[in-house]
């Protein structure tokens, strides 16, 4: 502490004395932007955070920070497979829904 006061004249934190942030360089931001956005001629071709990280070689959390917090203000969502309902499943759901409506006091 005394050495710091002797060197800088104050005990306050010196600007730029912390850990360097190397993931958010202009090149990395441009690479992530190009990879994340959908192509105009082919919609629904955007990449997930993990896919972007794999392609670019940038760590997944760094890609996530670039996308969400700092530069693009986009929402990252995980891709999910939709359920494929068979006709029997649809019919069973309708029967259950009608039974719930019939036995509840909900006005129709």
C-alpha cells in the first residue's frame, strides 16, 4: 500500500490496472455478428451460441456476452425440437379437454 502511494501519489485504483478483456475485440465482434444473424436470402439459418463458439474458436460465454450484453442486444434461445403428435394423441387430448370443461364450473 505504501509503495502504491509513493509510486502514484494515491491509494485509489489506477485506470487500466485490471485484467485485460481480450475476447471482445473488433474482429471477434464482427465474426460473431456475421455468424449469428440469419441470412437475408435464407431465413431461419441463424446459429446458436454453441455453434457460433465452435465455428469461431471464441469461448461460449464470450460469444454469449457479445450477443446479449454488449453489442447486439439480442436474445439467445436454445433450439428445441417440437413434439410430433399422432392422431391418437390429438384425439386423447381433445377427450381430456372436453372432460375437464364438462366437470369444471367454467362457463362455456
